[in-house]
């Protein structure tokens, strides 16, 4: 610690002790699902300094000395991001980023490095990095990037949870209810749906009422939005167990 009351962070700026103390109450008031900030850097002094900086903001730091050590760790089930050094022993930062595109594609990555060049930066950003910082960087610059990355992760997880809920609701429908839903959201009237399926209009109304209740849809417009979200998800990642009607 220097004489002016700050903690020296190699490759970054300094953490003010007053700032740390001022964050103590905030940290204690954080909910159980505290966001996790992963740090992968082979320099132990950088890991320790960033751990302190992250912890005083109320986030949970988890540090690793290598890419492989990080890959061997459990996946987070809370909003999270990765602060990743480019130069690492074995698998380097860019290679780890490429690996994560198939194993953990929704994890926001913030690169830090002491030796950046244009091709390296372009490659990282094109592959989806949210920020690329060159040492030395100011604390607030890194914290701003982490804050944005965590919010991005939070929104992504929120969409995933909503989609899981929609899938569960859809899975509760009978085959006939799914058939009725597919035709209703395509714009057909009850009588037309009955004609397509060879059932009476009264039966269509009964199925429609049941599926609206099961899907927790309060209007046809709401049901159409649900259907669109499910179909968009199927286009991006097919649902093997619960295929949507064609």
C-alpha cells in the first residue's frame, strides 16, 4: 500500500482504500445471487489486485492462473463475466475465447493485455469481446466494462429463463391443443380451424380455451408473441424433445 492510502495494482490503476470502505455496506446488502467476475491471468499480483477491486464492488471474484484451470471449473448459474488476459501459458486468451463460443457462448469477455496490436484487438472484438483494455488502465474503466458485461449477462439469463418457462408451458399442451394453437396464431378463425382439423367449432373453442389457460396467455396477441419467441428459439437451437407444429 502506498503512502496516500491506495493499493497498487500492477498493470492497472490504484484502488482507493476509502472507496473500499465505502463499499463494505453495499457488499453486505447484496442478494444471495451475487454476480461472479472470473479473472484469468497468470500474474498472481494482478489476480490478487483485481480480486480486491472486484470484491469491494460487491461482486464475487473467482481467479485462475490458466485457461485450462478456468475450463475445469463449474459453470456459473448467476450473471457473470470473464476478465481475460491475452498472454497465458498453454491456451492463450484468444484461443480460450474461441473455445468458449461453443461451450459458454453467452459469457461476456473483457480482455486485458500489456501488449496489444491491431490484429489482436480486431480478432477479439469480431469474436464478440465486450471490451479490450490495454494496461495500465484506470479502475473505473475496468469497473464500467464489468458492470456493462454483468448487465448483459443478466439480460441474457432473463431471456433464457423466460424461454424455459415458455417451453414448459408449451410442453403441457396436448397434441390437439398444439395443432389448434398453430392454426389460431396463423390467423384462422375457429370455424376455419375446425375445418382444417375435421372437428366442430365448439370443440375448437374448448381446445382454444384450454391452451390459452395452459399458456397463461391473456389475449390472442399475447399468444402470438409467445409462439414467435418459441419459433425463433427453435430456429436458433432446435428443440429435440418438444418440436413445434409445422
